[in-house]
C-alpha cells in the first residue's frame, strides 16, 4: 500500500503493487511522473492490476467523479 497526500484534503491509495520503488519511504516528496511502484498481482487474480482509491477529507469518493472537479494536471511526456 502506498498512500499519497496530494492537496486539498485528498489522499490517494495504490494497492496490489508487485514492488515499491526503493526511494519511497514515509515522508518522501514525490512529483507527477515519478515511479512509486510497479503494478502487480496479489491473491488469486487473472492478471496484474492496480487497486486505486481516493479519499476526500477522510471519506472514500469516486475518483472519476472527483477528477472532473479538479484542474487538469501537467501532460506526461511521451516515452522515447
């Protein structure tokens, strides 16, 4: 489990990772585009997947609905 605290009372949760990046520790600052872990498979599943959750002020919310309310992030650069 990796929990990030972006801003404005939100927390994002990333579960079912196969590995967590070595530099990721409690209190480490990350930026958009940083690798925090690798998608993996846990338990009895048909393939690798990511369990992504979002809370706003401590209450779980639908990320797709909340995303529409937020300003757009910076576009990611294309891989070479």
